[in-house]
């Protein structure tokens, strides 16, 4: 067990955890940030996607001991009022059905748009390929990302 000071959603937070504890469980169990979901535990489904220094990563596969001074953004920190262009587009297109994967989908989409303000269909498909939606809302996800591009 060790004490780590991590930067989560713009705030320094101290957590006591084993160095190999996945960041997913630090966010959920230690910090109460439950918007990041557990899906598969092997970085294959995307439900646990967060931003690490602006890049989309699977928090289930990143040990807290490897974070160092990187900035972590969870779905709770994407925007204060839920008004990020991707979040607004998600609402406009009524993307969620069950909603379980949506935080990870939104985090992947927002990381894509931060790096590429006008992605092609192929670039959207490539960035979102690792995010699984059991409800199959992929067409609405794609449409929402295109709307977010227009509204950014």
C-alpha cells in the first residue's frame, strides 16, 4: 500500500492503494467517481475509457502506480454542466439505450475531437472501434460525433 497524489478532473487527490490497483477502481472505489464503468477488465470493451493527458485510455488496464504527474479526466470532469459538444450531441441524437457504455463512448469521441477537429468517417470508425455498445447504437453514435464536429 502506498499513498498517491493524482490529478483527477483538475483537482489533486490523495489515495492509498497498491501500486498495481487499476485506475478504474481508484476512481470508483477510492474517489466515488462512478461514471467510469467496469465492463470487461481486459481493456477490450471501452466502458472504462478516461482521458490520461488528453488521450483516451482504458482505466481498467492502467495501474495507479504508473500515473505519476499525468492529468486524469473522467466523465464527471469532461464538463461541469454536461454541456460539452459531444454530450449535447449525444442528447440530440438520443444515443443511449441502456446507457452503460456511454461514458466510455463519450470519452473516446471527445478525445478524438480534441486531436482532430474534423475527422473523416474512417477516422471516427477507427477511434471508436474499441468501444462496444451491446445495444447497437453505433449509427447514432456516429451521427452524434458528426453533430459535435459541427457544434464545436
